[in-house]
C-alpha cells in the first residue's frame, strides 16, 4: 500500500492549535499542586488544555509517521517513539514525553 502524502495544511492547523493551547496555559500562570487541589476550575482548565495539546501532537506524529511509510502507531507512546525513529522529533524530546 502506498503511503498517503502529508496533509501540510492540516498539520499546520493542528500545530497552530497547540500554540493557542500553550498560550492559554500561560494565561493560567504558575500552578501548584495546592492550587490544583483547591481550585476545581483551574484543575479542569489545565487538564483540558493538556489533554487537547497531547491529542493534537500525537495526531500530527501519527499522520507524518504514516505518511513516511512506517506502520501506523497504535498508542500515544508508539506515535512519539516512531516520530523519533523517523526523525520527526529528537530522541531526547521523545524520551521526555
């Protein structure tokens, strides 16, 4: 089966959304464990922002990895690992994720 081409517009759109999410996280400011325990709104906002950012990053990694001819990742960890293996991201970044 021939790998599909990278949909550059979709990748850019998803990365822009990640940027917006990171900006929103910066607006939240420093968040301590105590603040997360005591402020349910902050906790839910941070959780949602991080969940969306992770989903978008994994989606981009999976798409590009598949387009480069690798088998489609089956887990988030697999997507990040294959992104490093194919040179999409640095190994040290993959390890930290």
